[in-house]
């Protein structure tokens, strides 16, 4: 089936959806997601609006469980496909107040204070990803510092992978989980949330730390789940909830507070040096041998949503078109149609290589240059590259490695910081000030092996300094969790 045929069928499905008054939310979301991926923004937005309308109708009819499941579906279909702070915020503002209001209207037993040293991290899914590796690293640092008085629990609302459960078990961390991962129909989200609230009381857990994923948080934390609640975002900041004592974000060690969408978030730098291990030289050589001898390997190691950015894809396409000796490696769960379309237009698709869901620690050392995505960057994998001495090119944006690590150190209000090209090139992390500057910096790294080595060493030194500060960041988080 040709692309044009697929688009024609998609448009036909869209027309039928609205002419028939279709209320099947799964169909609405699937069609809307596909329209967005094909670039039909107006039609995709109409599907989003219809899906939100259906979700709020369910919520107002007290079909809370269905509404929560639809929120998760809308998130995966419409929100996640564009990794951007403002996009996340605008989407969640369509429903966060309604979910919070519904939670506050529930007739639930009042919460009794728990044991102040008992802390439960709450996850949507139990998978070893960037944010959960950071969480485990923080817990490990607490224990290295003999903070054994802190009793750690982890609650998982949905699926859990065996290797994540093993990581908890090996650390002696108690797991609270509802429904086995092999079941097709585990406990409903609403039932799981209310069961968690009851179990937190049963185990005398005083504090919950909701980790990053905003789905279900508006409802769950507004109930509330526990006497003391923390929202720890390792990504975007689309919701604020009055029942939460501290909303925590990342930033530079010198920062105390960041303002997102008019609301203060307490800053704790992310300990991102969590996944670096030594690679076998023969494994690196085996991958490199698949390419011509003089190849310069460029690449990105990230979920496909991160590089679903027109400017980023145009930058990479331009670079590859100007450098026939370069190949581009990219990871993820699937290949984006937008990527194929863009790179085909630049006549470079044959030099682009999809490696799927791989060992990012290995591939971070295979690459000659790591091309960080923007406006949303690559935290853990970017640090893996720097740790191995692979030069990384970051970008002046709020949610890149530059934005997380350095931007807040350059001015009292990180939102107002604007760097020029000279500043970006002198920072511990090589940072582009503009799209053209990004392309030019990558070109310099391609052309000049000495410059590549220099930047690789500079960023590796930065990685080492951050690794040494991991303990400080973990204790800073603990102190904030325990403070009023």
C-alpha cells in the first residue's frame, strides 16, 4: 500500500468518524494519532477535542474508571507524540481541574498520620527506564549514607516488568502492585488507586512521591493518597495540585526554585550518571565494522517521541546531505513516518539505520557524535555518551541537557536566559544557540577529529563532576521530601 493510499484511507476514516457521530473513543484516538503523525494538525486537533469531550462526559457521569483509562489513551495518542513543555501543559489543562474536583467530591475515610520515615514512590508502570533508574540511584545513595531509618516502598499501578521487580527485590524494597503483568484485564485504575490509598494507611506510610508521569495524578493526588504528597517530575510540568506539599523539578545545583506556568517548583538536580558501564572493545568494533572504514557515525538514542521534531529532523537531514561519509543511527520502538519523509526528501534515508530498543550504554560509545534532540532532549542516554567521551551537541532549550544542567546557572530566571554562539561553545556541554549554529557545530565535529576529542574530554570531565555530586543531589531530595 502506498503512502498516498494510506493517507486517503485515513482521511476517509476521519470523514466517516465525524459524519456518523462516532463515539468510540478508541477509534477517535487511533485516527487522531495517525492524522497527527501524517501532519494533519487541524483534523488531529478535532479528534483530540472530541476525545476530551467524551472523557469529561464519562467523568461527570461518575464513570471514573473509564475516564481514567481514556486519559491514559489520550495521553499516548495525542500528548506523548509531541515532547514539548507547552504542548503537555495545554493538553492537561483541558481536564486536570475536572479530575481534581471529582476526587475531592469522593466520600472517603479521613487519613490518619503514618510513620514519618516511611516513603512510597508511586509509578504508573514498573519498567527500567530513565526516570526509574534515577529513582533507584537516589535510593541507593540514601542507603550508602546510612539513612536506614527511611523505609522505602514502591507502588506500581499498572504493568510491571520482571527485571524491574527483581531490581526492587535485590534491594529489599517492598513492592505494592495490583494485578499481575500477565493478566489481560488487571484491576481497574480507579480500584488500584483506591486500593493503594487504603494500603498506604494499612502500612502506616506517611509520604508518597509521585514519579514523573502525570496521567492519573490529578485524580489520585487530589483524593489525597497520603498525609504528605510530593510530585517529582523528571520531565514536564503540566499539573499542579493543591494537596501536594512540594512539586519538585530538575535544574542546576545553584537553583532553589523554577517557575513553570506561574507555579513554583522546588529544584533538585537530577542524578543522571546512573547507567554507565564498561563496554567490551570487541562489541564496539563489531558494530562499527558494519559501516565503511571512513564513516563518521552520528546518532541519537531515545524514544521516537523525542526526535519527532521538524527542526531536529531538518537539521539532521541537512547535515547528512552535506556529508556523504556520515551515517545516522537512531533507536526507539518504531520508525516515524515523518522521519522517513524528511530524510527521503534530503536523499539520505539509505544512510539512516534504525536499531530499535538497544543497549544504549553500548551504542553511546559506538557513536562518533551524539546529536541530542530538541526541544526535548536526552537526559540519561546523553550522559551515557558524555561518560564514554562521545561528544554531544546540545541545544538552547528548557528541556535539553543544557536546559536541565546549565541554563539555571546563567541567570536568576532560567526562563529568561538566552545564550549566544560564543557562550554555547564555551560551556561544559557544547550547546547550540540556534538551528544554524547546531548544524555548524556538528559540521566542525565531523571535519575536525581533534575538536571531537577535545569536546569529548571536556564533556567527560563534566560527567565526572556530576557523578561526584550524585550523593549530594540524593540527600537534597531526601531533605526536601522530609521538610515542611
